C-alpha cells in the first residue's frame, strides 16, 4: 500500500480523508499548511499528495509550482478545492497536478483519483473528445471539462463532442451561456443513465451519487421526461 500526504488546513477534511484512506490500507501523513507539507515531503517522500488549494500561509498552486520548479514533483499530486475557478484548475494541471477534485469530495471520486494516480492512469486522450463519465461516474462539471481540455492540449471543436458511451453521442454548443451548456450536458447525462438502468430511480441515484429526493428535484429542474426515458429503455 502507499504513503499518502493529505495537505489541508481544515481539521475535519484531514480527519475524513485520513479515515477513508486508512481503511483502504494506505499510510496517511497529515499537514495543515505548506510549511508542514514541505517537511513531510522532504522526510518521507510520499507516493501521492492530496493538496488543498486555499491555505493560510502558501496556497496549494504556489506550493505545486515550487515543487515543480525545484524538481520535487516526483509523486502524483491531486488538487482539492471547494472554491477554485476554472482558470485555477487549468493552471494546476498545466503545472503538473494529475487530477482535480471539487469539494465536497465523494468517497468514490476520491478513491478513483487516488487509484489512478498511484497506478499511473493511461495517457490522456490526444484528441478533442472529452469523456463524460470521468472519475468513476460523477457528473462532469465545467471545471472538469476545462481540465480535460488543458491536459489533452487540444481545443474543443464547435460544437464540442462528448462521448456518452456506445448508446449515445451528444453535441453541445459552447458558444452559449455556461449555464445552458451545463444544463444540456446534465440532462443528457441523466437521460443516458435512466435509459441504461431501465428507468430505475434507485439505481440511477446510486450511479450518480445523489439522494432520490435530490435526483427527482434535479430531473424536474432539467425537464427530463421520466415517462419517455422509461419507454426508451424498453
């Protein structure tokens, strides 16, 4: 198992991630700021680092840049934040971060990202196709899309083509407002899973990581036709 360094100024986040990763058999080291992270990195050379962006002394992107410029970025680094902008996420991946997790972090996304980091996930796609089922089935946010584009080094065509699996290929217009593009994607995402799970709200809730009440509310908000989804699944 691996030695993982968790760097976050919030005690609750450190405790939660430590508990999850310890249960998976990993050795977890904790740091609440950049100074402690530097010390642990120098002493133990962890196999992977989970690094928060917003910290009181030195922010995570600055620390990542420091490690990269000093030749110390020998381990995969997964960035974490609940308030980062798309530009921040893109900058982090260009510097050398292997993944970006938005808080609150689900256990499934955390373990998927850690597993990919430790096992040196396959090379990122060279073309403009963005995988819509990234990070273990979680919804692809605008930040995820930007990060995927930055890492692949290619620009998305207009409209962008996103692979939703063998059953469907959806086209999204990136010239419109962000909210509309996000709603279009989320609607396609839920319709895909409803069709795949034969309209079962229980299974779709499990797949998407949402509570049933939240899922119903989200589908209503997006205008997803549940009756049509069930018919399409037949």
